[in-house]
C-alpha cells in the first residue's frame, strides 16, 4: 500500500486541511494518508483548542487513515526540530511521500532555495548574526539575511510560515536520507496567521480560534469553514467539557510556577536564556491575564511564539537537560487512531516499521514519552472536576481510536 505523510496540528481541522488531504492523496497517488500530529501543546506555544484525541477523531473522519503523535520533544520546538521529529515518524512508518501546504505551491522553488543557501552558507550565517546583533529575533534575522543576499525571483519567500516549515521538511528528509518524495500544495485563500475571515469557505485556524474565543464566540459562527464532522466534534467537546482550551485557563498555573520559582531555578528551564528569568518573574507579578502578561513581556528580540513556547516549558517544568536539541528523531510511534484501512496497513507493515509501535502506555517508558505524559497531565488541569479526571485518565486508559 502506498502511503503519503502529512505533518499537522489540526487546531482545529478545517476546510483548508481537507483540501490539503485531498491534494496529498491525489498528487502522491496514495492508498492511505498517515498524519504526524502534535499532541496537546503546539509549535506556537499554545494549548490545543481540544484534546489530541478529539483532533484525532476529526482527522480520521475527514480523510486521514493513521494518526501518530508528534512527541512534545519536537512539537513545541522551532521549525527545524519540529520538522526533524515529524519527518522521522513518517519515514519510520513507511511513507513513500510527504505532502505539505505552502504559500509557494511550487516545489522547485524550495529546492532552488536550499541549493542557493548551501552554496552561500558562510555568508548567510554572517548576515544572520549581524541582524540578531541589531536586536532582531532569529526568524526575522534569517528572513532579513536571505533578502540581503538578493536571490532572484525564482527563490522561496522565507518570511512565510508554511514556506519556512516546508523548507525544513525537505532539509530533514535530505539529512535523514529518508526514501521520501516531497510534494507541496498551495494554501487556499487564507494565510497561516490570518486573524480575520477572508473567504466564504476557507479560513485559517488562527481566525477560527479567534472567533471561538471572541466575546460573542459561538461555534455556529465558524460552521462554514469546517467540515460537518469537525463542526460536530467541536459541539461535542464543548458540551462535554464546557469550554475550549486556551492560555487564559492556564495562566494562574503559570503565574504560580513563576512566583514560587527562584531565578536560578528558572534558568534551568528550556529556552529561558539571557536574563529572561528575571523579566518573566517581574512581569508575572504585574499581570492578571495571560494577554496582559505577554504584551508586557514581548520585546523586539523575542517573538510572541518564542515566548509562548518558553511559557509552555515553564508550565510543564521542562528543563534544558530534558530537551536536548541534538536529538533529531522520535524514538517511538505513538498510535492515536486509525481507520480500517489504516489498521490493514499497520498489520501488513508492522514488521517493517522503523520504530517501536506504542498503542498502550505502561509505567515503564522512555524519556520522550515521559515528557508527553507530563504535558498531557498539565493539559488536563485546564479543566476541572470530573472533566479534569477524565482527561488525566485518558492518557493511560484511552486505546487508539478506530474508525470503521
């Protein structure tokens, strides 16, 4: 069976994602789609809108056949580490190809840009260091450095978030020498960070979440941007848990962590660098909402996303020793769900999988998986009472979802 891989968050699964799945399967002439999907905390440093189990359900009902969890070790890191972990999962699961959405939509421009930067790497790194020294964030510095080298119009626009991710996916495939063909489909209508609706049927996940958390937030306001299955899943989750997850629910926990931790202890947390520990503590003492906290904390040097990721690591007490950036590959395949066709694929290819397949957790786990368990337990604290207990227990009791 021919399998195409996708790297996703589905926060939530919307019509643009459905378009991507259809395009991936068609371009790759694939029999099944395998998704490497982030767990309960995401690459932009946010708690997922709904749990990984509900997002798995959305994915399976909309066209994915197998969903593996992208470990916290990679899911909450910058683009290169995020891509490296995800590609290792797709390679280990036997994917023949990888298809990603991009602003470019032209795979040749990715390869031209990769070759250009490899041939000009020394000068490029000098430019990056120069722009960082000017007070720019690393993502901004790399974008400016690329523009300084004045590549021609056939090159990739590396200021666009999905282009950046796609660029890192291809680099990871090359670095890992994975036998994976790479394709891209153009994003439809809405950009990744669009905060407002600009189409009648296609909207970014960012704009959908913004609408859901607005003062008059109503799930019906986003119905036209979601497949019916996703819309119904959101209705079910809201009815069951009473709310969706966002940072405001976790801010009291974050504030507690910050004000009861010394600066010396905080320095051991992953991504707390360059005296940021003092600013984090003082800002927490002055803030009563997460939005206010972030607005006070934000500087030119640190992007909002980078600071949110730092906050996730503080919330989960993830140390520098636990998040070794030299680790480039996942150490297991955590199965979250599958269709009957996906189960057929796994039964047929189980002996050829490149990593251990985990469908049920035990107390004896490796370090990457222990981070996933801790993150899921912290995520459960975003709700209360029986709902909290249900989410806490699901990490060990919930078997992989099976959609027949």
